């Protein structure tokens, strides 16, 4: 049973940050496509929705710029903290939209977080449209046994992950869907997702 209490778990935010740090380190080691060295060029962020103080590092979405003069290409590694340009953390978006629709606790949680019903509706639409029709999902759904109910995303996907607790299940889902957070996807995702 999904519960908002996971958002009060300080360890959750440490794990998400560590995960993103590892993804960024790997991207940096890999370097630019042109062979150039990558320099840090993070995007500033002010993420909302955590019910526990965030560790240092959440003020930025990790990103890099190629140091080679003729290139200067940006490389933004995948993230399990930020879903596109939303102001709320990815884990908040997943949790709120996976909780039973119209249930008492989801209403209370949204009130506590200052998330409007309109925003929740927009997030649900995002799962069912931009996410469900993405090249990522078209490929990824084939890796999962049986059909996943699109109208019940992301709860129907979350239920597929085996994990000792809710925190790990959420992390596994965010890890699975992280290709949708890469720069290749972001250009059109930004249009349909808004914040
Ligand atoms: Zn380059």
C-alpha cells in the first residue's frame, strides 16, 4: 500500500542523489561524442515535494558541456531525481499519480505539498500520453511480462517491481524509466509535459 510517509524518509533523497551522481560520473568518463572532455554545466533546480530536508546537491540537475571549442555540445545524463522540467521531484510525481485516485490520503498529500488538482490531472495525462506513446515505453513494455494497463500508469508499472519496501520499489521504477529524462527525449517532452 502506497503511503506518503516515504517522502519523509531522508535516506530516500540520499539514495536518489547518489544514483544521479553515479550516472553523471559515468557520462563524464565517457566524454563527448566528439571525443572532447566534459565540463560541469549544471542546470539550477529548486525541487519541491520533499517532506524531509534535502541534502546538498539538489540545487542542480547534473549536466555537462563539451570543452572542445568547435563543439560545445551539451550532455545531460539521465536522472532519477528529476522528471523533465517539472518543479516537483520525480518521486513525488510517481507517488501522487500512483496512489489510488480519489483516495483520502492522496488528497491530503496534495494539500500538504501544495499540488493542485489541475497539476495532478496534468501529470496523469502525461503518463497516458507523452509517456505511453514514447519510443522508450514502446520498447520497454516488451521487456515486461504481460500487459501493463496504460490507464493505471504508473501504479500498474510500480506493481511489477519486486522490492523489500516502498522506497526501493519507487527507486526501481525511476531507474527503469530514466531514459525518458535524457536530452534526446527532453526537446519534445518539455512541450507536452510542462511542469
Ligand atoms: Zn564535443
